[in-house]
């Protein structure tokens, strides 16, 4: 297991909510894909049924944090400054995937974009743009 794999595993296991929703991630080179398996306890609207928007938002935020933990050697987990979420379509009762793209990493702040999809990556169900406060290994 690589150093990035170890950081990713440690980061996800340190977040109780990630464990609660069953989030996991796969790393292929420097590309990480987060996975949210469908489960009845993440449903927000049982009439459709649809995944709760808060679950999707948290899943994408944790995807951004996981990508930062893979890409940057940090002493502490980054702290969320702000996020903006676009809900594009209902999250159906299917496995959901997400990928984060680090747009810019400064000395103290990182800008990250995340897209979540289900059956086709070209048809995202939600997107997140966020800023995260970093604490480097030297701080």
C-alpha cells in the first residue's frame, strides 16, 4: 500500500459520518474516486426514493477532503471555509460516485471542485465548489 493509500484510508476512517454512510474510496495512480453505496438509511424522500441532499453534500465535501489528503502531506485535516453545492438532479437509489479536482493550492487555502454522478459520469447529479484551510506538515 502506498503512502497516499495509507493517508486516504486513515482520513476516511477518522470521520464517523463517512463510516456511517459507508463511504469508501479507490485510488488509481493520483486519481481518486469516492464511492457511496446506496442504503435505505441515506434516503431523504422515500416517495421517490431519493438520496438526502445533506448526505450528498457531506459525501462531496468528504471527497474534497480525501483528495486533499491524497495530494498534500498535511499535519491536520483541512478545515472547510465554505462550500457551494449545486443539486442538478435527484440522487436515485443507486451507488453514487464522486471525483474531486484540486483547482489551486496556496500556502493556506485550497480551492476544490467535486462532481458526483451515478450511472454516467457525463450526467452529474450534484457539484460542489469549496475552499479549505490547510495546515502543512511544517506548521
